[in-house]
C-alpha cells in the first residue's frame, strides 16, 4: 500500500474516553480519524490531546441510541475516504446509568452501529465492538439469545427478556451478551461484503470510570476478584488497544463473528475456581468503563 493510499484510510472511533483515545493512538497514525461521542466537552478535550500528538482527528457529536445520528456518522466516515476500521467503545456504566439508559445505549446503540456501518462497509473493513466479560455470564435461553441476535434494533427494547430487567447491573450483563451474539449473527452479511465484525470483551480496564468504581460500593468485590484470579491488577487501555489492533489488522483477516476475551484470567477463575455462591455477584460486578 502506498503512502497516499494510507493517508486516505479512515478510522472511526465512538467514545472519547480512555479506551477510545488509546485505540486512536494505537491504530490512528497516518489515517484520518473521525472521533464520535455524545459529549462535546469530551470530544474537545480528547481531540486537542490527539491533535497535539500529531493525529489527524475530526470530532462529531453522536448519540448512538439515535439511529439517525449513527447514520450521519457512518455517512461522514464513508465520505472522508476509504473506511478501514470502525471501533465502537461508547457505552454507559451501571454505576451511573439507569436500566433504560443501559438498554438504549449499550444494547440498542451497538445494534445501530452494526447496522449503520454495514450500509457503508467496503472490502477489507473491520468493525470491533467493545462488549464485556460480563456478557459471558448472562443466563438466557437459546430463544432469548436468538431474539437479541436477530430482532430489528427498533424491537430490542421491547423483547420480554429486556422488559423483565429491573436493575442496571442486570441490564449491563444482558446488553453485553446481546453485543456478542449480534456480532455473531451479523458476520454472514459482513462476510458477503468482504468485511469483518467482532467483539472484544474486556474485564476491568483502568480508566477514570473504573478507578472511580474501585472506590465505590463494588470496589472491594472488583479488586478482590483481580487478586483471586492471580492477575492482581487492572488491565491497561494500551493492552485493550493491542487486541483491537489485531482484530482490525491484516493478521486477523480470517477472524470474524467472534469474541476476544481480554480479562487477565477473570472469566477462567470464575468458571473453575470461584465458590459457587459468589458467581452471580462477581459476574454482575464485572464491567468495563469507557
């Protein structure tokens, strides 16, 4: 690929938090970057930091819970050059969001991103959606998972399994499982376009929001799990960005419709070593923050 062709490549990243910035720094060099977030203040802060480091970044206020807003983002990305990669990190936390917000942003919003960027996908393009290890512990029937994977985005909030949710933590777990299975179901259409779609499911990643949660009500449980599983620390945003770099790079051209777990061994510990009585509590508390 020539230098001119590289300059024409476009990277779209949703979420201007710690994860989004780390991903731009890892895979945004030499590309036109379109950074989206619902907060103009967050965009201004992150774009300024990236521009100071030499990145070619444009900001676009986007509400992923609004399909029209996501359509505008996809159209802007496609118009800027050749879409090489899209990384969806935008989301909300159970610590600060309601059950309804969790469903609108983390579940329906991710469906909007998958659907909207499918409309502008080009051969070689890769979409990575950030899910969570918590999604691996959703207790859903095969019928409920099929509905989450295949129902139109506009119908997701009305599904019986979604309507039965009564806490943000439960909504988080279901939404992240929805992200994982929706990507699986989308892989066929993306394959036919010559493009790829995957999820990354992080455990506890060190961002401002995660560090705040460590000092809150769930902090003891969260930090205790990191010690118990043997890793003894949070993951870094740089480690997450390396996983995204793999899934958007040439080395993963045969990888699509799957989930990459980046959790320091937390899921393995929960499955094989944690006392059964604590499984539900730990699975509910395992969440990532943007």
